[in-house]
C-alpha cells in the first residue's frame, strides 16, 4: 500500500473514531464513574444487594467502554508513528507490521462503530431467543436445531454465556421449538436484528428420493426484563400447567411434574420452562420470560400507535428475512440488507457477525428514514 493511501486510511479511521468518541462522550462517562466510585466505597452499599449489584455492574461497564475507546485512540496514534518510522528507515518488516495493525484497527473500529448504533431502550439487556420450526415438516425441525447450534456457536466465539431454558423435541429429528438466553452487554440490541423468518433450501436428508426441500423457522428475540421494569401480571390473567420434563423421543428425564407452562389469557402468549430442577424455579423463569414478552409487546404497541398518529404505518420486517441455500448453489443472503456469503458451513458454525453488523446498520437507516 502506497504511503499516501496509508495516510488517507489513517485519516479516515481517525474521523470514524472521533465520531464514536462524540457519541460515547468520555467526559460524561468519567463524571458518572466518579459518582459510582463514591457510591461503591460507601460502607452500607451491600445493605441493598440488588442496588449494589446494579451499581457495580454499571461501573464495570462504563470502565470497560472507556478503556476500549481509549485503547483504540492509543493504537491509532501509535500506528501513525509506526508507519512514519518504517518509511524513514525503509524497513519492510516494520512496514508489514504497521499494515497488519492498521487492518486490525479498521476491524475493531468498525465493530465499535456498530455498537454505538445500539441506542434503543432495551439494547443493553441480555437476550432471550426462541426458535420455532415452521413449514417444512421434519426438515423445518432439523433447520430449527441448525439455527440453535449457529447462535450457540456465535456466542461461544465471543465468550458469551448461554443457557437453554426450554426445548421441545420433534418426533423424528430436530426441534419443534427452543428458548435460550444469551448473557452479554448489548446482547438484545445485537441479536434483535436476527428476529424474523429464516428459510432453508437444500436436498432433504430425510427424503429417500433426494428431492430439494424448502423449510422455514421463526426466530424471536426479546430483551430480558429487570426487576425495575414493573410489568405486573395478575394471577387471574395466567393459567399455569405442570408436566414432566422430557428429552428426545419422549424419554423421561424427570420423574416429577417440575416443568411449567404459563398461558397469559389476555394475549394468548404461552411460555414453557423445564430447564430448572424444581417446579418453583421453572415457574419463576417462565414468568420472567412472559414479562419480557409483555414488555416488548407493550413497546411495539406504543411504537405502532405513534406511527399511526403520524399517518405512516409500515411493516419493518418482511415474512422472510434470510435465505440459506445449500442446493443448487451455496449461498446465505439477507434479503433486507443484501449482505451475502458463499460459505453456508461457516455461517452455520456461528460466523454471522457480518449479517448482524449489516442488519444493525440497515435498521438505523430505516429508523432515520421513518423519522424524516
């Protein structure tokens, strides 16, 4: 890469990082850190464990965010010096090292730039993802299981904690439905763009005539509620059923009726939970997921009402948002962003950051368009 091109790229990265710093507002973050540090040092902090946890978590998140931005600024300053020294000394090895660091910086700044677009009310929350097999019979159930593995592998790549909360196995293969939690900063904001209908086209491994099959799976992403959200669910509004947890093929994995199904009568929402060992724990977990769904439903109704009052009602998401094609060619394409790759195996192994980043940018453009 020519010296002028390198300097132009450094200048472009500097502009991108400056815009990120303007959004992050380091001075405001430092002021909040100072206040929280004072609160953490208070001797009575842990008299209220819930508040103490909230304060310490917020302090940790703020410090991490500032460190990340500051580290990128330091690296960008250093790479400029590296380039200048390599040019002065005509050192090919140092030049190659500088180019490698420049490429790494570009990737890290772009990733942080996407994070700054996550400014929704619940974007910082953990995420609860539900996958349901749609049309396509046993292929759809198998596809649902493929998507579960894809998201779990994605979380594993990033070091995010996951917990499968409820699983309903299909009779022949795959899953009827599954619900799991992803615990990470901005998990909901990041994964919310994955919500929608996913489509798989392939030669069915379950068809003895080797015919091509199209199947569908629905992905729902909701934010995990916090105790401060105050979503009241009166006992009169729910029906609670208990049953035995089961594994593949109906094999019993629990000899007591510990699994719980809660039906919210006013909306018809149903949540099942069987991951915990006791009925009380499963009931609490199911109620929390139900509250999360009600919280999101309330927000969606408010947003729809605002758009209706504005005289502009649009559907933001199509019935089919991404296609995974394994035959007659190999391709995964997002139909909203047009982002596509030719390696479905890598995608199903969790390599979906490109789709997520493109989805977040696309969503922001849609929001800006609606606001105009």
